[in-house]
């Protein structure tokens, strides 16, 4: 036992010595690591939104010869030295993040998938001083969280802001007398759904809407026919669901079969997926969803094509391009800081914006990307941003939603 | 450790001495390991307590319980809900009380339930509590995550878990020598017989169920600060229940320390697969499980016992120095020949294809 | 909404649960294998239907004529190759259950992992028969009704076979008492393999039908396995009628709860109902002591 421990500590010492000796020279690569759900219940989300962006980014950066780091006076390629499977298990994820930061000593760690997991690892990123560019996460207490964890950046607005973006669409319609003030608000029984219901519910009530039906349903519900039937008989012109991909698809399918045609039909995560348009074809037109993007921004179309070419999978119209954009920011921040020193890069990310990305200019001074798409809509087979209407490239709203 | 001139200590003293040394060494680990090494050990230690506690009940009674995640989750979630209202240790105490109460009720309700019915009861219980907590959080608190930020770092968590492990082993050891332990063994063999020889079956079963559940609850409570951010889906994760059962079976239930032997290889293996072969994690883990079932039917304990016997045999030295070699060779090749595993499967197929060989077996 | 309409909706959902559970019950109740990889066959069949529909425009119902026999063959092989050694070696039923749980738990990971690599982890959804169907004055989704009708046909067929054929009598004998069955001349091993294979075929049928109205990905298998286990245990092991009754009860309970109480509590209520049934009847609704 004693000798074994002795050996372990010797090896640890030797490794520490070796790594400090190397630090003086230009590294052969910028070491990137991440732990993400490759298996288990979260795997589909990570595979749809996050992983294709990571793969494309590595390829794009290295095709250019790497990232220019002034400190070493040359371009250094990025290398994914560690890619771990958290198996959709929070405790495993925590441990693997610690391994990335303390054992593998990677230069930068890319964030995991989902709100819950990003909030769970925020303390670890903060403890070891790694910037956490959390894309697939949002919460109503973002402002407080970024104060508590100075390494944390949010790229998606608080649910209440998404609510506000939708409410501004509704307000315009309501004041034109096109819809009544009755609203149906459903939400999925998960982190996201809870925050969504709270954020949207408060906003709707504050703006004088009457929530005639508010319900949550469990994650993994096999049937939502009753909910749609109730919504149909509620007399509300507006249907809002804080849904996750499986239920987003099921709600649309059920609404079609039940002939439920509210004037405004809005579902959340999954609406922007290319698969949504693929599955419902022309019927998807007029459906509102969370997010949105402007395909006419510089680089956006090109990104779309490269992504499809590399992964064979079309990115969604919400978080996928933002994932890529967040990594574009990382590159620019490293180049601006001229070093791989994480503290300096962290400062650069926060203070040296706005950054040019395929999702337009992004400023992270408050650690929260403020200006962004809140509501998108399927129009002519494409999911485009419609609100806030002062965003560049905002499309006029298609109203009313054509019958399914 | 033992000087030549001192009297040879008794076996018991030697055993206690080496156990104390082991515990002291384990207690010293936080100062010897890296942060990651420590978090790895926290994981090992938490599953060690869970698995041994699980075996306290499920070993002798042979009732496989999938309720582990229910008690683990109750411990964790109680701490998460109360941490803003009272000191950490007070939340531990409340959690323990809630866990014991729940275990008592469940124990009484499930007295008549056995076999697969009992297995799935535990699963249903854990899932029901998870659904209720999700509903509660969404409708009553309007948010789902709870933070447990307290000055209770990985070292402290580890030391507490180690203490809990020592206690659970001690309880298990005492139980094996106590009347209750014997009574449970009889119940496991045949409940009717147990009743006839005068065992208070309901009391024995519920008592040990509560004791076992209290350890699980405490583990969950101790792990709350480790998670830091907790929602019902993290706390009541059914995977924990499954993992505990697999670890216990892998280790073997014949001995008190058996389940522990399943924990370490499985966690090391998972970690290895998650990091080295992330894309193949599921496939490789599955293959390993199947290899265990087919080639190591008695778990790691069985392997060690076999090895011990094989080591013991050559000491007779009747067959000279080649004897042990032959034995070792025989022992090494045994798992492939004996339990019929894949070889047996191939044979079965062969028998099917070529009926003329049928008479051989 | 009249209560009868809510109940109808629940019955249609419950039919799906029963369908998923019946195949599992054949494997568990008759062949005595707790097949935790059951849902993976369901998932694989869903993917098969998806690819056939999206790539070749094959009607999922026609596709079943391919996937169901394929699943039958695959499950027969699995029983012969992987389960027979365990069945031979096991001395008691408990031991066999324990070992098959571990072995099929491994199989579950292998199949799920292979599916993730082969199909990617993305969610899939396609639109088949997503049309309204007027039935008794109420509107239902055509694909859900089709799944329910198929479940009804299969349940009836299984019941007729079990009740009125020699093969069925042998299967029932096997389910009740394997040793006794052997004594009266039932070839236990052959019959168990067939029952296991039939169970796998039902899983494929269920998977195809589910894929027409639920989105799916390689990780969904375990959810269906656990649902099937809950229904089978609730109805009574080896009792097909029990599975049907339990499935319908859960479906109706969920529907009533979602309409009259709260949608968020549907699964909690379903599990509570399951726990209550077990407390009152420790061997399931139709189980015998």
C-alpha cells in the first residue's frame, strides 16, 4: 500500500514537472476537451444541437491553420484531446469536468448540453477558472447566476424575455383586433418547462392576458390528446407550449388530427428543428417557435452548407447556429488576448465585444447575450426570426396560421 | 508490522489491526490524491455504502430492491429543500428521519410482496416520488433546480462517506452474528419455515429494510453538496438503483465484503469506457456485463475464492513444482470450459445443425 | 368534454400499453426470461419502419410483414444462443430471473449503443395516418386508433391460440408449471424458444405502430421495457388477460387524471395505481398465489 501510494505521488510529481517544462514553448496545439451526453436520454439533444457545431468548428479552425496566438507569434491548431460521454448522468458529468480541468489540463472546456447540466457544472467551471460559454441553457435568474459564477456566459435569454418577444407579437395582433386576450399555456415537466411557465405566465398576466388553461405535463407523456381538446374548447386564440422535442412533435400531430387551428400556435424546443419542417412539410407554415435566425446574415448560408456537408444533418434555426457563434467568439477572444491564459481570455470575452458571428454581432459585457431572436416562424419551408421586430432581418408575421 | 520476537498475535487482532490501517489509509487519501482522484473516490465511496446497504436487506432476504434511488433521492432532495432554512447537519437529521419513515411505511406495505413484484414495486415507488416532486416544484415553487452551496467540500463529503461505510460494514458484520441476521437468513430460505420456527417475520423484514434505507438516505444527503445543483431528475435517477444491483451481483452476495468488490471494478470500468471509448461506451459496457454473467456467474468474490483455493492447493506439493503451474493453468482456463458460456452456446448451435452429435452429452 | 370521451381516449392509450406489455409477458410469463432488452427490439422496429417509409415510401403496416418475421427470427436465435445456457445452468426460477436480468441488461446496452452508432442519437418523427378519424361521434387520431385496433386483433389472436390450440395449452402449462409441463410431454426448451420469439415479434409490431405517432431515438427502449414490466407485474405474470386489463386501467387512469386533476400528475397517478394494486393483490390483478 505505502509503496503504491509513493509511486502514485511520484508519477504525479513527474507529470507536473513535465507539463510545467512544456509551458515555456509554443504548444503544438490548443487543447480542447468536453464531456457531453453521447448516450442516454440527453443524447438526442446533444446530437441535434451541440455536437455538429463542435465538429464543424474544429474543422473550420484547422482548415485556416489554427488560431493566431500573438504570445507565440503563430497560428496554433485546435485539438480535441478529450471527448467524454457523461452518459446523461449529472454526477458522472461533474467528475468528468474535473478530470478535464485537473487531470487532462486542457486549455478550454466546451460546455455540456441542457440547462440542468450547464447549471450543475457552473460551480466547477468557476472554481478552476474556465470560461463556460453555455449555449443550451437559460433560466429566469440568469442575472444573479452570472454574478455568482464569473466564468459563466448565457447565450439564450431568460424565459421571460422569450415571453416578452412573443407578447409583443400578440400585442400587435390584439390591438388590431385580430385575436382575443385568451391564452392557453402548457409546459413540459422539466427544468426548461418550469422556467418557461414561470417566465411566460408572469409576462402574459402582466400584459393583461387571460390564461384560460395552464397545465404542465410529464416529460415522456405518451398522449396529449386531452390537453389539445381542452385547448380547443377553451375559446383561446393563442396556444403556447413550453415543450421539448418529443412533445413538440406530438402536440403538432395531435393538433392536426383534432383539427385544432388556433390563430397563434407556438411551441418551444424542437419547433426550429429541420426535422419539424421535414415531418410536417407544408403544414408547418405559420407555426411559431422559440428562437429563430436570420439566414441572410453574412456567413450564415455558408455555415448551413458546411454543416450539412460535414455531418449530413441540417442545423436547427435556433441554438445550433448560436453554438457555432459561441465558438467563433472563443477564437476571436483568444486572438484578441493574444494568449492562452484563461483569465485574460475570459476578460476579453466579456469586455472586448461585440464579436462578429454568423448570428450577427454579439456583446457579452453583462455575460448574457441581450439582443437575440425570441420568436421564429415557419414561413415557406424555412424557420425565420420574426420578433423582436427591431432585429435586423426580422420577417413580417404570417397571420393567421393557415389551417393545418 | 509484526516483530519476530513478539508473540504471534491472534487472528482477530491481526484482522482488526489491518482493518484499522486500511481505514486510516483511506482517510488519508484526500491529502494524497488530486481533485479528480478525490471526486472519483467520493463516487466509489458513495456506491460502496449504497451497495453494501442494499445487500444488508437484499442479501439475506433475497428480495431484489430497486428502491435505492427513492431513498437516495429523498435524502438528497430533503437537504436541497431545507438547506436555506436550517444548518447542514440539521438537514441531514431531517433527511434521515424522512427516509426512515418512508422505509417503515414501504416496508410494512410490501410485506406480502415478493419476487419480481417486489423488484418493480421499488422502481414504481421511486418514479412516483420523482413525478410528484417535479409536479410540486413546477406548480408550487415555479422553478426546478435547487442549489446546495455550503462549505462542505469534497474532502469532508469523502470523510463522512468513509465513516458511513465503516458503520455499514460494522452493522453488517454484527448482523451476521446476531439473531436478527439469522432470522433473515431463514426468511430468505423459506418464509413459512421461518414463521413456524417462531421468527417474527414482519418485524425482521421491516427492521432491516429501514436500516438499509437509512444508509441510502444518508448517502443521498451527503452527496447533495457534491452535486451542488439538484433537481428531481438528478436526485431520483433510476439508474442509481440499477447500478447498485449490478454492482452487488458483480461482487457476489455470499460475503459481507462481496458487494464492495463489484463497486470498484464497475466504476473504474465505466470511467475508462466513458473517457477512452466514449462512442463505444454502451456497447462495451454491455459486452462486459454479458461476459460477467456467462463466465463469472459467482461474481468477483467467486473469482477470488476460486483463486484462493487454487493458491491453497499447491502447498501440499505432492506433484512437485509443476503441480501449481498445472493448477494455475487449469484454473485460468476453467471459466471458459466450465459454465458453458459462449462455448456452450456454440455447442448448442452445433448440436442443432448436426443432429448426429446429439448423443455425446 | 363528456367523461365517456375521456375514457375512450384512455382506452386507446391503454391499448398501446397492453400491446407493448403482451410481448413482454410471453417472454417473461412463458419463457421465464426477464428481457430488459425488450424495448430495444421495439426501438429497432420503429427505426426500420421509419427508414422504409422515408426512403422507399413503404407503408409501415406493410413493412411489418418484413420486420415482424425478422424480429421473430432474431429473438429465436437470441433465446437459443444466449438464454439456453442460462436456463440450463439455473437451478431455481429466482436464479434464472437474476441471471437473465443481468445478461439482458448487457444486451440492452449493446443494442442501444449499436443503434446510436448506426442511426445517430437524433430524434425521428414521420407523419403517417396523422388524420382525424370520427368514431362514435368523437374525433381520434387515425394512427392511434390503428395501433389500438392492431393491439385488439393481436390480443384476440393470442387469446384464441392460448385457449383453443394444443400449442396454446402447452404454453399455458409451461407458464403455470414448467416441471409439470415437462412431465406431460411438453418440449420445454423448444416451446420456450418459440414463446420468446413470439414475444419479440410482438415487440416489433408494437414498435412499428408506436413509430407512427410518437417521436423516437435510440434511447427510448428502456422506457417501454419498464412500462411493459409495470403492466405485466400489475396484471399478473403470464396472464395475457391481466396485461390487457392492467394496460387499459393505466391508460384510462392517465386520461382521467389529465382531464380532471392535472396533466402533470398523470404518471404519478399511474405509478400510484400500480403500487396500490400490488399492496392489495401482491401477485397482480389476475395472479394466483
